[in-house]
C-alpha cells in the first residue's frame, strides 16, 4: 500500500476517521516519548490516521527507554506484543539476538509492497542499525548526537569565546565561575557523552570486534590512559565548581536553563527544551577536542531510538506498519520533527528541505549534530557501539564514574572496574545467545 505524503500543518483532517474507526485495522505502537515529544507523537498518529482509512495507529507511552523495551519483551513472551516498539540505540544488540521476535524493516517493506530505498537515509544514522550485509533492521526515528550547549550571554559577560577544545572548556569554566556563576560546565548521559562519544570523537576504541559490530565475542577496552587523564582533569575541576555533576540522564538540564551552569554537554534533542525554558541567548557547538589525544575530531555517534517491528501479527497488519514507515520517513514529516525537537532528520531529503526552508540559516547551530555525525567517514572506532546487556553496563559505568566524582577513586580505577564488571555482563550475554 502506498499513499501521498502530506505536510504536518493541517488539523482539518484529524476528525475525518471517527465514523470509520471500527472497520480499521489497529496498529499498536509502544513508545518512550513523554511530555511535549509525546504530544508530537500523538500528532503524527492523528495525521497518519486521517490521511487513510484502512489502519488506525495507536501510540502508547510505556515509560522511559528501559521500561518500554522491558515491557515489550515481556509482552512478546506472553503473546501480547505490540506491532511496533521504540528501542534506544543501546538495545540494538539485545533486539538483534531475539531470534524470531523482530521483523527486519527492509524485509517488512518488501513483503508489504511498500517502496523503500535505504540509500535515502543519512549514512551516519542508518549504519548503526544495519546488519554486516547492509540490511536495515529497524526504522530510524529519533536520532541525536551530544553537543556542547553554551550560555552565550554568560560567556560574553565572562569575556571568553565559545570553546572548541577541552583546554578552552577548562578556561571558560573558570572564567564563568570567577564571574559569578555557580557552575562552569556539566553533562548528562555520561557514558554516552564522556566514554562512547569521547572515544569516537578521538578515534579511540570502546570495545574489541569493531565496538561489537563484528561479533558478540567483544570485550570492553575503554579503560585507556587517554580517557582516564581527561576524566581525572574533569574530576579536579569539581573542587571549585568549574565542573558540577548533575545526574545520569537529563537531570542536569535545569542547571543550564536556569542560568546556574554556563555550559552543558548533552543531546542535540534538548533544543525544544532550550527554546521553552532558557531566557538567555544560547547556542550549541561541536564537542570539544582533547588536543593531547588527537589533532582533529573524527565523528560523533548517534543516540536516540528506532522503531522495531515485532513478529506475531497478521500479514495485513504489517501493510499498515509499512505505510506508517513511509509516512514517518517523508521529508515533510522528518523536517518538522527535527526542527521541533532537535533530533537529526533521518533522510538526506529532509535535511535538504530544512535548508530550503531556511531553518538552519535562521537558527544557527541547529545543524551541529548533523555536521558532527557526517564529519568524516566512520572508522571501526566511530561507527557506533553494539554491546549486549549495555543497559546494565551503562549502569555500571554510572556507578563507577559517580564514585570518581565523589573523590572515592581515580579515573583509572573507575574505568578499570567498569571494564571488568562490564565484560562479565558481556560474557553473560554471549552465553545467552549461543
């Protein structure tokens, strides 16, 4: 089934399907988008439902990423799985290992007779979710990359330029605090930002076997002296609030938006939150480079999530899933979603549409994540990560880094312990799939 793509601008269509809903095939989509993004998900579902009369898409919020994936796995075991589930990038290996549970998106589109070209997607986005043979397993949806957010007013008042290196971040943080701010720099999702992306940015390995892409028999190796040296310097910054740790995920966002902290490293997808919450001039720029490690950056890697189709439904149902995927990946929908949220548009056409619309010219810096992801051809160290049990491994990393920030151990000790504990989880995952 195919249909004409439409703009996400009309609300007149929303109520058209009320009388026909009973005759439609229901497609259930479990997702992890709360708040404003949850409202945007509902809006997409409403338009998709209004533009055709065969299917009704029902989005359901199931909690955070971990809770949503856990709920879907439990539902599949009970034979009550949804058609679609949103799974964050670190759940990719777990989903791949679930033989018989997933319906690869390229196969689904072909079986449904829906036109599909994997070459339409941004390479840095799609490569994360492909098999070694190049088959796309899940549909990219909300992809992002960490960036350096900065309070432009505060930097100007402190007399410093936007930093591009870690040495400049240290100097800027000191100047901000000296000028009266409570905090120089903070970050969230510290495993993603300060290990996974730091290593990719500096072309350092996080694990063997091409960071897990080449096989489940991978081992973590991120306990390098280069990373340890950087983390030790950050820990030293905490003595005078040049660095303040604010939590594991996005907990530290208010520290930035309320003017407490002058710089913040986290996802580009906080753009919508910045627009709503910050009452100062803010900007985003590329991740800082540690010039003791590299002369130039390599590329960043994505975060966010994709939509996985689950087996076990009628063949006709998957025609609705395929139709929704075509709608979701259309340039108009992707450009709107990206510009509203700060997520990366998943297709080249959507990015080009945003350029034609003047969005990036009118909002400088909003294409930073795209530029970072596309900076260079990815290497085995910078394509991404694919480790089993990585949700649990990130918890381990968080625990060990928090002990570092608390002054209970050195960075090398924290990384060594995280690698040792993480490798135990990798071996447990490998045994489960063999």
